[in-house]
């Protein structure tokens, strides 16, 4: 299993071997549903922008949807149907949940996932759920 990073907890490797591969993600569908739901709720969202395009470098695992004239934003993960608030975006929570996305609240986003060594800004260490789902690396 050469695709695992050195020091990764072997239980993550065993899980990857024993579990069925996840279904193909419908990122475009999630983004479309999120944008349509925000529009229908009167939030006036801008088109989704991939985080790499937003920061004009690197790569990552989420898209940014600004709304309310850019005063608020939500991030939609490419790793699953997960959404999180940034810049005052919490008002969008019920709208996005109704659209089928799973809201990652502050308690959930703060959970530290140990033993999964992901390279993040020059180091490998335990990361929190929000960083794992909404990852950007320049």
C-alpha cells in the first residue's frame, strides 16, 4: 500500500482495503443544488469558484459560494456532500441542508482525526475535520 503516508495509523489502511470504494461524487450536482437553493431562498449567490481559482494557485478540495453581495460565503467540499460556513454564511445552513448537503457545525469541524497523516503546509500531523474536508494547499 504505497499510497499511504509514512506514520499513517495502520487501521486507516485496513479500512481502505476492507471497505468498498465510495460512489463517484457528483460535485457538479451538489454545487448546482446549493446554488439553486440559495437563489430560491433569496441569498443571491455568485457562481461557485474552486478554491485553487480563488487563491490563484495550488489545489484543494472545496468550492466557495459567495452570497449577499459577497458579505457571506459557504464552502462545499468535493470529498462528500459537506458544507461549512465562512464569512457569516451560517444563515444558509437550513437552506443547504434542505438541498441535501450535510452541514459541518463548529463542534464537528473541531474534531481532530488522529493517525491520518496528510501533508498540510509543510508538516504531517493530525488534522481537524474542517481541514480534512476543506483542504487547500498552495
